[in-house]
C-alpha cells in the first residue's frame, strides 16, 4: 500500500520502471524527480551495466555524479528503452510537455527508442488533453512574426517565453526561441491534426505535443501502478 506522500509515489513509480530495464542496454532518461529516483535505483542495483543518453543537462549531471555512463547523443542511433515525464498524457497516449523547453531533443531520443515510456502520477493522466498549459514551439528567430500569425489563425494565443532570470526571450539549448501557444480545448477537434499543422509552419523546428510517440504510460497512484498502452490498461 502506498502512502499519500507524493515523493513516495514517485519513488515507487521509479522502482517499477527499473523492473523493465535490461542489463547491458542503452536507455534514454528525461528530467524530473521521478527520473531522479530512477537514477538512484540504477546506481544501487548490483552488477547493472547500462549506458544513458539524455536531453536534460540536469539529468546528465546527476548521472555523472552517480558514476553512471552517459553517452554523447550525437553518436547514438538506437536506444533500447527511454523514460520521461510530461505535464499531461491522455488515454490515446497523446502527451503535452511544456515546462523544460527541450522537447526537440526529447523527441529525438524518443524516436531512437524501441519503447518510449512516460512516468506520471494519476493527476496527469486524463481522458483527453485539456490544454491547460501551452503547446511550446521551438522556432528560428527570423520566423517569429510569421509563426505568430499562422498560430493565431489556428486559434492559438501566442506568448514568447521569457524568464525572470534572463533579460529578453528564453533561448533553447539549441539556440532557438521558444513560443508558448495557448489553445482552447473545446475548439480542438483533432490533436493529431493540430500537431501536424503546427509542425508544418515554416520556421517551426518542433512542438511540445507528443503524438504517436509514447508507446507506454506507467501511472502511479496511492493504490498501485497501472501500465497503459493505446486503449489498454493492465495492473
């Protein structure tokens, strides 16, 4: 039985995720506290030899400080299994990741992986994405005005991402701008179509919508864990 402590639930989720990692494999790790717990479990597992790729600078530093082998992503073309978190994921395994602004690199690693697994608590698992948080577009600077116009034509409300710790617009790890686009859930008929329309805008590198990317979701609750694949759940 789980406690109501959020960190205990995240730790239990990470422990469950550890069970499906094969020895001598290459795994992808995103960011967040559940991933941090998973790193600790990997470190503590005896005779466990794996290599890691990650889009997250924080995760990279945590892995290195725990003595784990981190590979340069540019030299990797296949990942056995990748884990990540998200802001929200729905029953069709559509996911939205708004916070970190590293979704372009996250999708690259997800595309390399045989399985891309999202680790979430039950508050983040919904029947359909609610779009309470924005879709983030990574864009080239010269396309700012154009992307703004087209995104607004698609029904979005645009805000360039800023940080209190930095003057001016927020720049991604790739040296590009991040644009937050807010949508009204009731006006979105197809999440897949919206993602396709946004990605087709010239100057957009990628979106923080993950459509047809995740293969499994592990949902952690106070009462246990549930694995989800498309239209299927199992204990």
